[in-house]
């Protein structure tokens, strides 16, 4: 069985020898994405990074004050906090661009006039950058995302500006996000490796779906990495969650979960790190130092 996979400028004639893969592909409505990915990697390891991007837009939330990391004597906002020669948000934009994102909407609020020039300077080549203003930046992060509602009519990555991750993690999430009507959250099930569990947003999963989410969960089996794939419908759920004019992102996710429209993708052995405190920053710096040289 053969099919053509367009990968950037490449047209690859993909010979499927894996029986399980051939069976799943013969039913076009239930392709096993992980089988496709694994078979593609084994057959053309140098082409995997050129696979066509599934998600071309992104929203990055960068409106908050970030007081736990930013010292009182520092004059730069948290998204511009330097990390091995690059602003924190620069690492985020770089990973998204390498994962195939073409346009990013950055939601700003606190110190926006000081933040925007630094974000522009850190934006990778080839990535279109737009800013979304959140005048209610003191409220929860669900309000920040809601401000972007008029800018997106297709699925998009949603990322925090202070979560460090690789392009491989974003690719894995995009490849696993197979239902266009559902929200997908990249989760880490390696609970013993979480650097600061008290600060982490916990997730209870059931059959690949989110059963509950929140920082105070006592019963959980995964941790929120801060990277999502969202359908445009997420804005309607956030609006429903804002009964008192405020809501967290987790509030909106819970509403989607009740309708079976919030799912998870396991990041496996891939690394990520929330950077909320100096200790977390140090952990992120150690990881970056261990990586191959980056541009």
C-alpha cells in the first residue's frame, strides 16, 4: 500500500509494510497517528522535521506581572527575562516556529509598552507577530486568552510565555490532536520528575480525556505542561465560564471536559519546564546547557 505525503518541498512515496498501520490507514477515518509518525521516522529519519505543519497559528499568553521571578530592582517584564542569551518568550517563539507555526498572537498587558519592543526583537525570522492587548491583565489567564477571540478562526497552539519546551514536544502534540473539535493538552505523566509539584497544575485523565484539572487536585495522574491545541470553540466555553467576569483557563477546560471535548497527549520522555521562580529558571538553564548548540 502506498500513499504520498507532502513534506514541505518533498513528495514522499510512503510504502507501508507495517500490517497494523496498513489496516488503520485503509479506514481513513481512524488512522493511527502514532503508527504513521513512527513508521515515517524509521523510514525517512531526515525528513521527519520537514513534515507539513498541522497547526499554523499560535497564541502566547504574556500579560501577567510575573512577580515570583522578577525582582523589584529589575526593569524588564517576565517574558523578557534573559535565559542563556535569549528572552524567555524568545525560546517559546523559536520552538513554535520550528514546529511549523507561521503566525503568533501574543497577549500583552502588564508593562505592555516595555514588553512589545523586546518581543519583536526576539521574534524568529519567518514568524508573523501580532499583539493582542488585555487591559484586564490582573484577572485570570482565561481572560487573557478570551481577548484573542476575534483573531482566530482555525485551530491554534496555546502556550504560556514562561513554559520552556522543545519543538519536538509541540510536534508531538500537533500530531496527536486528531479531533478538530476537541481541545488537546500536552501532559507529563513522569510525576517523579516534576521539579515543583506544589506549583504544577494537576490533571486527572480517563481514557485519553481530561476528567479534571487544577492546582489543588489530590487525585491526578498527569501534569499540565502549559501547551495546548485549541479549536475556536474554546472561546465560547471561556465566555460561559466567566459568570463573574473572570475565569482561569482551567475553568474553560473543565467545561469542555464535561462535554468530552478535552483530551490529552502524553509527552513521553520529552522535557519541559515552567519558569516561575529563580529555582525553576536554574533548572531550565541546566537543561538548555545540556542540549546541542542552538542558533
